[in-house]
């Protein structure tokens, strides 16, 4: 991004990014799934970093994915007629983060199409 930043002090890099309006935060992700038409890439225990540059969010995933059959990752893929199930881990994460009950967390996730951040924001 800044060209040859290998020798740049990480603290200095962080200061420069803040001056440019770029916020960086680590995301405590348990699993990341990238779905394509042909296969899914599943990252277990990946390091995820979120960069917010003036409203434009970018996510960086560091890890080694496992390539699996399309739709087989992440539990119940559901049928075309039914809504996909909300993963129990997502429900627990939202409930823990907000102090809400699991039923409230499930409802917030369903209201927000499984979007964790939106569900947390709704309950906070």
C-alpha cells in the first residue's frame, strides 16, 4: 500500500493510516467461508483484519483455506424454498456480545439476514 513498507515501524504506519482516515481493527473470527458457484473456501481460525477508509470497509483474511464442495460448508445449506438456518455459533456470539438472550439474538440475526454486525447494533 505504501510501497516497500517492510522497514517501516508498525507504530509509525498506524499513525500514518490514522492521519489518512483509515481505521484498522482485528476481527475475532472463528471461521470464514467464501462461496463460489463451483466450491467453498473455508478458513478455520483465520486472522481477519478490517480496514475502514472513510466508510469503505475492506477485509483481509490470512490463513490457509480448505476447498470443499459448493454449499457443503457452514452447516445446513437449506433448500431453495426455506430460509438458511442461523448458525448456533453466530447466535451465541451475538448473545454474548450484547448480553441478550439466545432467542433475542436469533431474532435479531433473522431480522438482519444473518448479518452479525447489524444484529449486534440492533440489540445494543
